[in-house]
């Protein structure tokens, strides 16, 4: 039996009057990869942004429902969203290293914000995170260079290292390879397989082959609703819902 790290109950998300995510119920297994698939504009990104309270940062946006993380409701009044996002990290579609920062500073920034200032602790954490992100060998001799001096695929792995430096339990990834070439994409996919030994990964992808390759579980979203959720092999080979089957076989719309 999987142990579950996160339970989502009746999650709704709104942008003003627009109802973007509708009454979603789902549970995420610890140390696994869950892929969120579905057509553009179906609420996938909004849904995962609701899992670490980034959704509410958008003016006019709000959410309702319950997200239990290790048994605690992340929407409870006493929860500090900034601290929460260290535990439930996020990697975005477009690689986003801080342009004024070196490679080293990009990785260390979260630790420094959390009050870690000892040079040796920072050095060790930066190396460990870059190794985890499969980037250390490529950048170890140029840590002083700007993060933006790296290639797109390297920048995305740098952003993953930055998220890993603060030791999150969950890593949310919003189409992390959609801006990358096939070789960089393959590297990130290999990295995700390695990361799930220590971090729970929830990834939004529009690439169904990618979902089939890298995930243990798959959730299919359509027009803000969770249509189907199950083991990836089942969802792709024997979907229970006609809408899932039509989407997966390309007979959609």
C-alpha cells in the first residue's frame, strides 16, 4: 500500500468569476511521480499552483477546499505560504534563473532567505543540490558565472537544484521540458526518475509520451475537472472513461 503524502479534497480555484478548477479530489503517493495531463486551458497549471498556494498570488484569484499535506491543511490560517513553498517546491515551464545572480547564488538563495549564512554549509548544500540535479560536473568550475550564461536545459536543471537546496518533500513541475530540445528533455526525465527516490514529484505535461515514460500515476483533467486518475499503465492502456480514451488516442474534440 502506498503511503500518501498529500490529500486534496474538494479543491476549487477561481480567477474572478471564472471557475478554473472544479471540486477536485485526489491523493498523491509519497516518493512517486504523478503526471497531470489534459488539453491546454483545462486547469492543470492552476491545479498544481493550488498545491503550494501560488494560485492566490494572482490578483483576483482565490481557492476553496482542503489540501492536506502530511495531515495538515495548507490553507489553514496559521500556515505561512512562504515557508510552505520551501517544503512544496515549484519548477516552472520557462527556466527562470535569477539574472543578477551567479550559478552558486542561484542555488543558495533559498537557504540564505531561510537564515543559513555559514559558508561551508552553503558550499556543501550547493554542491549536493547541483549533484542531485545532474549539473555539478558541467558547472563546478564556473560557479561564479551568471546563471543565465547556461544553456536552456542547464538553466532548467539549475532551477531544479535551486528548488532542491531547501530540501523539499514535494516538487511541483509545470511543463518543465516544453521549452527544451530533445536531449535536454531526456536529461530532465532521467533526473526525475532519480529524484523520486527522495522527493515526491507532481508534473504537468502536455506530452503524453512523456507522461507514459516517467510517471507512476496519471491524472487526466478536462475543463477544470479531474476526469480520471489511476496507475499510468491503466490510464494509458485501459482507461475507464470514454473522454480519457478519446484524448489519449487523439480522437478528441
